[in-house]
C-alpha cells in the first residue's frame, strides 16, 4: 500500500480536531513515540496526537482514512513485539488521556474502563471492593489495559486464571473509517454473529482503536499462597 506523507494541511486538520496543544511534531516527541521496549528500534511517526474524546478519535480516523495516512495506536509503550512502532510513519494516537475507570459494577462483577488505565491501578481499585482482576504481566506497574487487550497479555497467574482474553466481555472501538462500535454485550453468553470481541483481543492495534473495555471480574481470593517446589531436574516439572 502506498501511504500519503502528512502535509501542513493535515497537521492543521489534526489541530482543529484535538486542539493545538495535543499535536506534537517536535523532534523530542517524535523520537520518544518512535520507540517502545522492543530492542533498539526507532521508527519516527510524522505526528503524535493525544485525543481526549472518542469522537475526536473518530474524526482522526476519518481524516487518515480519506488520505491513506497510517495510524498507530499507543498505550504505555512497554510492548516487546513492536506493535506500537509506526513503521510507516504517519500518526501516533496516544491513549494516555483515556485513563479513567468508568464503573466498577460490584453486583455483576464487571468493570468498564478506558484503555489508558494502568494495569496495577485497576487491580488495586477492584481489590478495594473485594474483587479480583487476575491478568498480571510483569510490566503491570506501567502497561495499559488497552495494550494488554491488544496483546492479550498475561503473567504468572495465567496458569491458574488465564490471560487478558479470558476477562474481556465487550469493547468499544473506533474502526478505520471512523465508525464507533461495541463488539458484543456485557454478558457471559452472547452468541449473535461473529465474536468481534475476541477478534479485537490480540489484534495489536491493526483493526481499530479500543476506546472502552468491559472486563469480567472474580471475587478476591481469601488466601494468597506462594508455593515453592524444589526440583532436582527441570524436566521433572513436566512429568505427571
Ligand atoms: C519489563 C517488561 C515486562 C513485561 N512482561 C510481560 C509479561 O509478563 N506478559 C506479557 O504479556 N507482556 C509483558 N510485557 C510486554 C508488554 O508490557 C505488554 O505487551 C503490554 O500489554 C503492553 O501494554 P502497553 O500499554 O505498553 O502497550 P503498547 O506497547 O503501547 O502497545 C502494544 C500494542 O497494543 C496496541 N494498542 C495499545 N493501545 C491500544 C488501543 N487503545 N487500541 C488499539 N490498540 C492499542 C498498540 O498498537 C500495540 O500494537 C513486558 C514488557 C516489559 C517492558
């Protein structure tokens, strides 16, 4: 695909959408947002934008779609597989302002969050009401829930509890043409049409921009034990 290079007119349009203060073209920011935690790669975007509302993201996507400008979503930039690297330049949409926990529904064991919420912050908040969100990538102190969904991240607790995929009920997302959709419903049983929710999980930002996530929660375990199993040989770990 041949992509369009950004012109000053495109930058002006982006400034009209999100405001001048949230459009960055300076060297320092382009370099900062041109890398994540993947080795030493740097792919500088042509512009970084920090939208504050879903409708602003929709407008950005419409503009990019009309002019064939590449768009890369970015959470906290802790990815190790280059998903947030803008290899074709274009626009980085940073989701850092989308950092609100919108609702913790204690009766239905669910929470609705914005994708920029940090995993650790979310875990601590749900703990306060005796609920538990298990996915625990080692980067949990700095990675965002949107990035976790886009990578279906998991950590040590995945062995017992599963990964991010197992906790996503529904997603609000902005499609490449600017349409805003919900992928499913806030229920465990939902069998209408294709499973767009699970299509989005693990899609690494290639299908659209995640703007809200509804997570399933479970009751906070009463006990938390660390088990130490001494093994004379590593291969005995996989023997029954
Ligand atoms: C020290 C360290 C330890 C780590 N440990 C683990 C681990 O134990 N398990 C594990 O799975 N990973 C681990 N990671 C990798 C990384 O932290 C995870 O993949 C994490 O989920 C990335 O989240 P992020 O917010 O930093 O996303 P980013 O790096 O910003 O982006 C990751 C991907 O998500 C997409 N994305 C981000 N936000 C959105 C959005 N709103 N809509 C659409 N797409 C979006 C990006 O385009 C990109 O493809 C580790 C990383 C580090 C540096």
